[in-house]
C-alpha cells in the first residue's frame, strides 16, 4: 500500500501546485490525527447477504495526514468477522452449517476540506481501497435426510482473496473542546479532540476478475461483490 499512497499523494500535490516542503510545513504546524471509528456497511452482494447478512457494524481506525490547509490524506482500515448459515444448492434454503466471513477494507482517501469558522471542517474524499477477505465454508453443500435439513461436511475449506475498489465519502468534523494542551514545551501534545461523521461507499468494477486461493493453495475464480454503502462516526485526536 505504500506505493499507492506515494502515487496518490504525488498526483494530488502536482494537481494543486503544492510542494513537498509545503506538506512538511503543514504537518509541523497542524500535526496529525489519529481516528477511532465505528463504521456501518450495507453490502451490495446478494451471495453475501444470503449466507451472512445485508449489513454490519465494524470498528476501525485511521491516520489523517494534512498536506495543505485544504487537503488531507486519510489512511483507514476496518475489520469485521461474521458467522453465517450456508445455503443448500439443491433447495436454495438455509441450513444448520455455519460458515465464517472476514473482511478487512484498507483505503487511502484524499480529502478536500473546508475549514469552519467555529472550529472543525467539512470534507469530501476519493481514493483507492483494497478489500481483503477470507471465508471458511464447506467444499460441497449437500442436503442430508435429517428433518432439520442439515448439511453433511467432510472437511472445511478456506478461500481468501482481495478486491480492488474505489472509496468515496463526505462528512464533517467538529472540535469538541475537550483537549486542554499544556503550555509547557514537552513535545507534541494533544491539540484537539474532534467528533466526526461521514457517509459514502465502496465500489469495485465487476469487469476486473480476481483469483482467490483455497486452503490447498489452488487459485480459483471468485465473484464476490464487496461493494457497500458506508457510514460512520468517531473521534479524532490531533497531535
């Protein structure tokens, strides 16, 4: 991800006529933010919704690096692991077999921002996202003769992969006034605690096929749709 951040930063700086020294000065003057967020995702993929659920609440964090009074880079990662009930291929009905799905979206978003006179800022951002996933499931789903329509399993299979996506968001941050920096020169201190709220989405083009890897190391085609509507809230701590 380091090369993606470098490329995205260079493009943003060149487009705005900024220099590396300008970004360095902005970081020194403003400091960086560490964010703790709760993020809700409404998944678009029907296959995921059938086995797991249509939406989840995830936790995550971010590092916000200012490059200009009107530009900040938001490096975000979230994590969610959810259980689900597999669907029989014969009856298309749910079974008692449990599978597990893990999703780790990592994004690098360049945010244009508008400072507010009362403190805080409005922002809108766009950037690349890499959605890493892992699923534990049965290799073959076949209906048993039991009354509960359970699925008999010989073993478990782990399928993992990733999806390249785009991340779009807009929102606002407001200074809570909770930070009380010391007047003593003791290095970089907590300068502000902000409340932030945002909405947006993750979208990946379906025409770019990706290969996943099963538990035996074999490459297999996967068609998971990891696009999602996203919204979140949290606190940022500026140092």
